[in-house]
């Protein structure tokens, strides 16, 4: 590929001109630059590649998947319509999200699971999610993936983002894109280039996922009632901090004695800088795991022989910075299941707000229905050649608690990547919307 060759020539030039290794920078041109290789970024890069664009995908970790892999979320929400009477899951739409989930089911041997109030989710293995994501991006044929890449600067001129600076394995790279899709989860590039954004970090509490082995498989059928009873007793007598009551099962695990659990933390303190808050969350939550696990071993029979197998490399942050777009997904649009002629993705997950309570606050809309997310919710007001996808799109607080889930992120990512490819080729966005809507149907 042209971009691969350009990177290779740059490397060879730097190492033949001067035999002493040194760090230098180079500028790479591309049609579409996708920043962030999570669910939305994988979808965006694949869509743009299928549309014929030359694409570069930047990911800050050494593998794809974003929070689906690094936070080990374990279930995909937002793929299927809520249905309290149906015996099988009904996909909310066709298109990439449905194709990705089918591939994931085939590779991992999982199937949709009804968990509560007619909500269907798809359990998955994080390593298999990363493998499927990597394979699908590779198969698109036009995507250059650059791992261990972190964006540090983005500049715009005449309402167009024309330069993005990143460190890729500690070496500076500059990118000159025709269009950009920001899938960072924090609208990082858009905000750096001057797009207005709001900080939603205090809207939702994050969670840390960890896996225990050799747990009594019968615990899953019984639920966590006995566990919560013992945790409440420990909190009341001061043996454990109150946060330990916020323990929950990850659906679809535990039948083989390998149980994934998530510990939800308290929402962010609005008086603390976000970088400081995230650092404290990560350190404090991990410090809790050893005494919590020791307590479970000593007080709940199902955990008597268990051992700690793994801890997610990153905290699962549910909300953060999001753009103020040309349209804003309103709470009423979600609750009324409103449709739009400019809708490019369908949301079907209820509002799920994780706050100070140990359990989430769920707000449902009609069964077997969905709402549309208009394209302009992905478009910053200030930047003409930038789209966002995933949990940094433009939405009110309640609406974002629904639209942030992985299934919807796959859909908005595909839409953003398609629209970006059209922009890079000088084609009207209305044509992109028409194509996306045909694919959804």
C-alpha cells in the first residue's frame, strides 16, 4: 500500500542518512484518519476502507478493541431490540454491527443472552473481540494500522483539521488528512483542534472488571444475593469500605467456574482534574481487590477455592468529554423512540445511569422499538471535515447513557467512516446518509 511504502521509505532514509539512530518526524497524507481503535474506530476504519479511501487508524494500545478489550467489558449491549416475550434476540438493524456480532459469535461460540427486563446482550471473550477486530480491519484492504500511537496535537485552518501530531512508539508522526474520524471516547482530536465540548465525566461511575477462577458454577444460577448479604455485613461492621457493595456479575460468565465480576466506583468529583481523578480511580480500585477477594474466600462458600486470574488493564470509564454538535441527541428523542430522515444509526438500549447507588438506574422506552441518531450528532459545529463516533458524539446526559454502549458505537463508527470517505472524495454527505440507511435496512 502507498502509505505503508511511504512509512518504509521514511524509515530507510532516516537510517541511511545518519548511521546514528535518532528520532525524527515525518508527515503522512491520507484520505481518512481514524483516531482510536475501539469498537467505533474499528467500524469507522473498515467503512472508510470499503468505500475506497486510503485510511490510517491510530490506536494507543498494542491491540484493537478499546474498552471492549482493555476494560474487559464482556458483553455487547445495544445490538438487539428489548423484548420481554420473544424467545430469540432481534437485531436492531442490519449492516456492520450485525456482521461484526455474527463474526464474533462464530469465532467465540457464544450466542445472545436475555439478562433482565427483555434486554438481550452478546457475551464475548475480550481476546477474541480483539482478534476479530484486527481481522476485519485487515480484510478491508485500505487501512494502515499504527499501534501504540497517541495524539498530542491537532490543528485546524479554515474550519478544516489539516494536521494531527502523534507519538507512535515514542516516535513523532504528523498526519495530513482530508477527513478525520475521532473515536477516542473523549473527543480528544476534535477538542484539541478547537471544537467546543462538554465534560460528562461526572455523569456516570466507572467500573473495574476482574476474573476469578475455581468459583462454584452454581453461584451464577443463585445470583449474588448471598454475596451481597455478606458484603453488607462487612461494610456495616467496618471490615470493608462501602464501595465493595457495588459488586456485580458480568453476564454470560461463571458456568465453567471462571467468573468475571465488575466493581463500580463512585462518580467523579467535579472539583478534581479528570487526569487526577482517573489516576486515583485506577490505583484505589486495584488496591481494593486483594482485601475484597480475601473476604470472599473466607465468608462465601462459592469462593472458598477461588483465585484471582486477571484484572482489566484499564478502568471501564462510562462517560467523558463529548462534542457540542450541529445536532444534539435529546433525552426525549431516546424515550419517545423518534426516527429521523437523517438517521445513520439506531439506538435500542435503555438509559442506564450508574451513579451513587450500587445498582444502575434504568429508564426504558417502548419494547421492540429504537431511536435514530442523526448524522449531525457526529459533526462538530466548528470543523467541517471531522466526525466523531462512540461515546463522544453530541448528546444530552440521559441520551448518552443509552447511546454509549458497544453495539451503538459500532453503528455510529460505521456511519462516521462512510461519511468521512465521502467527504474525502468530495461527494455530498446526503449521498452518504442514503447509502448508510440502505445498509441499515
